[in-house]
C-alpha cells in the first residue's frame, strides 16, 4: 500500500486516536480520531510532547517517559488510565505504544493508539459496586448460611449466617469439602456427591435433612444447591443456601404428637363408652324391677351413680382431644341439580344485577339428581358464575346449561367475556395462579377459587375443565358429575305404605342395630320392659334387612359397625325408602359438637352418646310416639 493510501486510511478512523511520536515523544502526526477524542486540531498539537495528555500527577512521577522507555525496550507498551483533553476534562483511556522501525530495524519513533473506555469503565465500576453490595448483603445475612463451592465441592466462601448456623469460622472451613457438614451415614451413602450431580443435571436441588454443626450437634436443615456456570456454560461451582428448620421440625413433630394424642383420646373415650352402654341399660332394667331386696337396690343405685360419674369423666377426656384436619368434610346427600343451580344464581344475583348482566338457564325437563354435598356444589357453581360475571362486559348474558350424558351430566357456565389464552388454559386451575393473569389484568385475585372448585368436584367423583376460542371470545367452564344411582330414587308409594305400620298400634316397633351384643341385648330388654316390640341386628347390612321386613317406628343405630357404618345404613334406608317415617337415632361413643353436627347433617333425628341416659332415651321414645302416624 502506498504511503498516501496508508495515511488516508489512518486519518479516516474516527473512534480511535492514532498518531506518531518521535524518539523524544513529540507528536509528528494526528488523525481525525485523535482530533475528536483529544480536542486538538493538528496544527495545535503537532510538535508538542505527548505528556500534555497526562494528568499532573502522572507527569510528576515520570510516567510518560516510563511508557516510552518500556516501548523502546520491549517494542510495545500497553496501559489504562486517566488522560486529559484540551478542555481539561478527563477520560479513561486504553493506550498502546508501539516502537516504529526503519528498514534496518532501528527505532525511529513510536506509534500511539488511544481508545476512550470511559463508558466501559463506568459499567464495569457499576458492576463491581453491584457485586460488592451483593457480597456485603450476603455477608450480612444471619438467618441463612450462604456460601459457594468449587466444582469439586470445596467451600470457597462463608457468610455470617453460615458462621452462626454451622459454627465454623471462615478460616476453619474454607477449602474443606462441604461433606463435613453431613451426617456420617450420608457421607457413607455418597449423598454429598449425589447432591452435586443432581444440581448439575437439573440445575438445582432442594431437600431437607439432618446436618452437623462444628460441635457435632445435629439440626434439621432446608438446603438448596444451584449449579453456577459462566458465559461459555463452563461449570464454575455451586451456590449453597442452608436454613436451620429445627424449630419448624420440632413444631411439626409436636403437632403430629398432639394429633395422635387427640386421636387416641377420642378412640379411648369411644371404647370406654361401649362397655358403659350395656351397664347403663342393665341398670335401667333393674330400676324397672320394684321387688328388688334393699341391698340389691342400693347396689343398683351405686352402679347407676358411678356409671354416670364415669360417663362424665369420659366426656371430659374427649373434650381434651383436638381434631385437626385440612380436608373438606363433605355432607353427602341426594340433591337435585336444579336446586343447586337455583341456589347458586340466588347467591350471585346482587353482583350480576349491579353489572347489568343476566343469567340464562337451560335445564332438562326431567329432574337430575346427584349424590353430594349441596353446600359445596353450590359453592362451585357460584364461583364459576362470579368469574363469568367478573370477566364479562356490563350488560352481557351468562348462560348456565345442564346436559345429560349416558352416566353423568354436564353443567356448563358460558360467558362472552375476555376469554382465556392457550397458556392460561393449561394453568388456570393451579393453586395461586391468579385468574387476572389470563382473564383480566385489571382484577386482582389470590388464585385459589378455581383450585378449590376442582378439589370439590373431584371429591364428588367428577371433573372440571375450561375452554376458550381465544382473547375476547368468551370462555366455557364445564363440570362433569355422575348421576345419583337409579335405585336411590325415592319411591313415594313405597314410602307411604311403609309409613302406616304404626298407625293403630299401642306400642312402638323398634329396631336396635349395634355390633356390641351386650349393648344391643340390654337395650332391647329395657325397651321390651317398657312395652315395645323390638328386633336386633348386630351388623349394618343385617340391620337394613331387618328394617325392610320389620318396618319400625324407631331405630337405634350404632355408627361404628363392622361391615358398613351407621351413616351408610341411614343413606340406604332413606334412598330405598325402607323404614318409612321411622325416627332414626344415632348411638355412638363420640359426643363432641362436631360429631353431633355431622349426624344431624347426615339426617339422624337425634344423637345419643353411650352410655345412654334414661331421660334422653325416654325423650326419643316420646319423639317417635308423637311422630308415628295415627297417634
């Protein structure tokens, strides 16, 4: 390349200052980039010493001369530092000085190349400060042990929280393998290596388990290990976060122990009541005998008093127990779907009216029944209607449609609102996924309503799904539930014929269903002495058969039976309409308020706690007498 072309090329470069120095450091050439970067025109700077671009401090310590000496000795010198423009402002420069030689190899001057790195340095300084702040933040955390491992698992950093939780000072632990924090059995099972391999494979591993402090004590830890890579995806190590969860573990163990104690107390109270029941019944029989010798009468009264006292002790014991559960307690019964629809619309009516909307229903002419919890199913439909209203325009119409399938029915809630995206359809029922994320960004929500709907529907043996053509094209939520069994459909004629059996009798027809033979036999004896006709069954299905062939006015039904429980017996009686209008009394060893509420919700007319008090027994007999047809 000719000299003029070379000079033209260098002069055209604008983003770098490129100029020549003679052996003494005086400037002999000046390109366009130098003019823009330094601020000097060529005629102002050529012939001047290049130290003019350096700070006074650098000149004072002889730095410009040092740079030339190094370039002369080695052929090249590179440096970064502050440089000064014509107007006195400073910039951070990358400087390269290269020795220029003649054809014989003799140094005849220097080529100087300068780039403005002020912006880059500011970004690097900002990053450095950010990293420093982050380091200080991590160092100051005391509730979490946060430290780094190298790719082999050796500890390379150690924060304040790690010192507090693990017990080691940085000088004691940095450089050691993190397996020293594991239990010996975990180390023997190669758990530390498995954790690192899992973090490499999955990116992150989280687990809980026992860890060892410096003093040898154990603590329950929540651990997260994350693999750390550089820009080229080369593994640089692992970030490890450990939290001491010993207190939570202790509380969980206490909760489990408390629940087990509560369950044990409840079971113990129930088991104590079972043998008390026949004792109380036997005392009742003896109280009806007027010819007992005085000493036997006194013994009878002692047994009566002590049985009552023991019953009260059992009640006190049961009250101490705690029943803890996170599950929804369903009150299953036969429900007509139209009733669920009607109740749901009634509940959402004020909200829908306030938005100028209306609900249009399309129901089959023939009634549809489902076996379920009326309140919970209404809750599902109400939630769907609320959502449809919330995410639909004012004045729009919401359609609630019920369709029959072969073994189930479909309940659809359709709107013309914002619709749901394809992404939303895959996550809308997940816990804490907020509906507004997919439906209406202007409405906030906790994201639990549809999850609860799904749980309730699935507990009823059904399913729920969502569909939408797309944004602003509306959405459809479909609930699918099985029909109630056909043999559960009430038969009014059977009910009427079975209910007239006590119309003209002077005594009640009574069925006692209890697997405790002493309890059943003694109660039957007591009832017979009161003038009633009694049949006994010791199992649930046997009791159903007895009721079918001996339509009663009154049924004493134990809830804990060996084959099917008392609730199932009652449902069978009600659904098959056997037993007519009989008064059905729950007999059980469980007498808490929740137990009574459950039996009432199930449809029992009364709840008697074993051992049965005679006054309570007479009260339910009177209830049956008043309710029997013809009395």
